[in-house]
C-alpha cells in the first residue's frame, strides 16, 4: 500500500491527474497544500475523487483546508497526527 501525497492545485498542474492514473486499488491519497482545492472545485477528476472517498481512501489535511478558507465536499478530514498514522500504515510514500 502506497500513500500518495499531492500538494499542487489541480487548476495549475497535472500532478493530481497523473497521480490518479497511477494509483492502485489499495493505495491511499492525501491532499495537502494547494491540492485541497480539488475537494471543493469543479474539476475533471471529481468522479475519481468521489470513488476514492466512497472507498475511504481519500484524505484531506484539515490545516490546509482552513488556511484556504475551504470546506471539503469529499474525503476524510485529518490532522497532522493522523497524517503521521497514515505514513506509518503505508509501506511507502510517493509525493506528487
């Protein structure tokens, strides 16, 4: 199981798009920094994010949402200790 972390806005880079093409069925996605915009914006990958949300494999860092004044429509909202737990739970991490 790989923890994929995306930190770029889907409105300015293809990082999220590329990540979602490579994510395996048991991998986890964590949106951090400007990538949290994907949880509330209308983007091409919305259906894929919804599937990850439904399978409880999409996470969003709470501090980054709050810093941008956003409310997530998908994903489980987590804090930094939960981020550390995800890192421990996964055998490796891939940053996008």
